[in-house]
């Protein structure tokens, strides 16, 4: 692919965005100003990358011409060969960066994220595995310097979770965690299994980009808010005051409950955050049939055959079925080291999007 026309477009758009940012009236719309500022930073990097790519291409042409004109065993020819190897590697790196620039950025990538883990098929073992997944994601968040906060949970009898909802905040959280949406299947011998048989269970994971008030408007008259006494762990303050909040959004029928904070106001604020994110996801799904079909295929109903990933404990194996990736380091993965899975998924998605861009151009 000839990248020069695309590099020219980067420079052209950079000038347009720079001019827009210099207009004082722009900041009357803070959301638009923020979007353009992010686009400007991205375009500035791409323009610099494009400039370096063109310079590297020119240096490569000079060295290849020198290699053709000089005797193969001359000192200049050897120097040219060394420079060509170095420049080709640099050109390859810059090409990949420019390819990424051709793919429109997902505005949700930079958002904070709400993760909902629910036990699926498998009863108590499924609930226990939900706790394993919760720990895996929180460990991963810690390793990347992100913060997480529980929003609501429903414990099972044996210490697992029927459901756990939490928020992760930080840099590019959704960009990396969005691939976790779907059915996660576990194959292992449960602690309650007397005969040593391997059981197969599932959990569903939903990853939602956090929606702000400007993304989803919620009218107070559309809400039915009830408060009640929280139950479960949390200390005397949580269990003896009406701090739990449940919100019913009448137009959609969505119900959100938050009970992990001592303060009723904090629980209400967090419940509204979850509600906005669910409504945003629903709106996007309704407006984009392709996205809706993809999400349905990923999350499904929680049945064992609807899985994106399998964690097989007896074989020390984790397999992501979307890209047929298999790793034999399961203990490390469930301790939160999931980048060896996420990075190939990001590369796979980039390839798919680049193929689409190439077809269009």
C-alpha cells in the first residue's frame, strides 16, 4: 500500500484541527474541545511518524542506489548493506504505526470501564470461578496502575459470586479490557468433588465503557429509586443503615442495584453510572446491527458451548477460541498476567480493521 496519500491526509487534517482549536468559541462546548484535543495529539504523532517514514524511505533509496553502483566487496558497499538492514527495520516499524493510524480510533477506548461477572452453567463451581475471574481482573488492574472499586455483588454459599460488578479507572482501560466480553469456560476438579471428576462450568463477562451525562440523558421522572438495608459483609455501618440503592429505569426496564458503599448517596451515584453505561451499550447496539450481532455472539446465554476462552486446569492450559491461541501457563494467567492474551487479540482486531480499510481504499 502506498502510504504517501494517507500521510498527506494526516497533515491536512492536523491543520484543520489546529485551526479549530484556535477558535475561542470552541471551548463553549467542552466535550467537543476535549475530542478535538485528543484528535490533535493523535494526528501530531502520526504526522511526525509520516515524516520519519518518508525520510527513511529516501535514505533507503540512496543506500540501495549506492549498493548497485559500488563493487560488492568495497567498504562503502558493506556500510550500505548495514544501513539498509537498519533502515528496513525502522521502515517496518513506522509502517505499522501508520497502519494503526489508518484505523479510526474508537472513542470509547480511553474511557473507564464497568465489568459485570455473572455465574453461568455449573452451579456452585461457576460461582467459585466468578471469584477467580474477579481476582484475575483486579490483579491485572493493579499491574497496570489502574484503580478498581466494587459496585455490587451477590455472594454464593461457598465463597464465590453469583454476580459481581466493579469499576476500573485508568488509562486506556476499555481499549484493553473490551476483549474480555463473552463466556469464559473453566474445566477443573471442584473442591466439592469427591471422586476427582473434571467439571465444566461457565461465567459470563460484560465489559461496558463508562458513559457520562453528555452521552446518555436520564430524566429524573424516568427513575424509580428505592433504598433498603444492605446485606452481607461490609461492617456494622453497611448492615444497619438503609444504604443500598436500587434504580429502575422505566423506559428500558433496566434495574441497577448498588450496595457496596456505606453512603446512600455514593451508592446512588454509582448505580447511575452503571445505568448510563448499560443504556449507552444498548443504544449503540440498536444503532449498529453489526455490533449487536457481535456482542450476542460473544456473550450469549452462558451455555458451555458459547465460549470465547477455556481455562483447563488439569492441562495447565488457557485457550482463546477467537484467535486459536493456546498458552500453557494457566496459574500465571489467573494471577492477572493476561497481556499475552490481550496483545494478540489487539493485533488480530487491527488486522481485521486494516483489511476493511484496504478494501475501501
